[in-house]
C-alpha cells in the first residue's frame, strides 16, 4: 500500500511502487515510475519518462524530468533515470536526455543533491556524489563516484570529473578534473590531492603514496601529458587506483585537463 495525499495529482499510467509516500500538491506524470519506498514530501513535480529508484526522497518544489533547457530539444522521447537511496532537496532540477547525445540522463545511487542544484540533459552522475547548494552541471557532464561539488560551482558542458575529486565552492570548471584531485576557486587549478577524502574512503597508505607519485609524473613539466601517461602505465602496473586514473586520462574528450598552478605557469611561459 502507498500513502498518497488527497491533493496530489497522479496521472493515469504512472507506475507507483509499494510503500510510496506522496505528499500534498505533488504532481506525478503519466510516464513516471516511482519504485518502492520513494517519498515525495510535498509540492514536488515529476514529469516525462522518469524513473525514481527505491528509497529516494524528494523535497518540496523540486522539478524532476521536465524538458531539457536546450533549444535543440524538439520533444523527442528521452529519459531521466534516478537510482536508489538518493536525497533530492528543495528546488533541485533534473532534466532528461536529448537526441544530441545518449537520450538519457542517469543519476546513480546514494547521492545528495542539496538545495537548488541542477543536473542538465545527458549528464551521467555516479554513486555517492554530493552536489552542494546551487551547484550546476551543464549538459553532457560526466561525474565519477564519491565526487563532491561545492556550492555555487558550475561545471561546463562535456566536462568529466574523475572519482573521489573534490571541487571547492564557487569554482568554474571548464576542463576535465582527474580522479582524486582537489580544486579550489578563483582559477581552478589542482591544489593538491583530496587526501582527507581518500583516507575517509579507506585508501591505504600505499595506494595514496602511489597516487601522489603518479600525479608528480603526470605534471612533470619536462614531458607532455601523453608522455607522462605512458610513464605512469610503465611504473604502476597492477594498481587499481592508478588504473582508474589512467582510464580517465585516456578517455576521449573535447575538454582539456585541469592542471596544478606550477604546470600551467611553466607551460604558459
């Protein structure tokens, strides 16, 4: 049985799982699926071809699944897929995909989307991600697992952010961010490794040492980035932490790579 307030509007065709709670003045569209134990607090609108995973909680005034904010969108049938155990706070917006990409926006499990954060069309968001207040993902952004994006930060279209990265508040991210990096605002340079986050997530001292050495190699100004990647491959064979980093670095992308300040200044000179 589900608990649906008598002021809520549930359109014919919507699929409502068991033990779903839908509060006052919510609107659920005809192509929406709410899995078991989903909660819509009140004044929530879920539209489009949208699937919301088990145990996800959505707070008042969130707008989930409405048409993408993309002038090229022409009403094509695209999807928004939200995983399990997510917390989606007030005024959050999430849009489905477009024909210009994979026709899907995908959000993983165990994420926290704080007030007024935005997930644009065709984004792929991993698991255990946190978007703080007013953090914004442009279209086609890829966010890895265990990423934290600080408040008032904006991520440019097509940028990729690697696993375990931390983006400081009020950052403008226009280039790819490698795994494990920590970005501070102003001009977004890498200011070091996300050491506190890595320790909290159970990375061993040996793994952290390898990551640190790999970053030194990656941003050695005597080599190109591609040469450094080849050197890392030869030096750290068999390390899963470094394999994750190499997989990110070798993926195709239209964006450049965020670098430390010393590397940027040396290359610029």
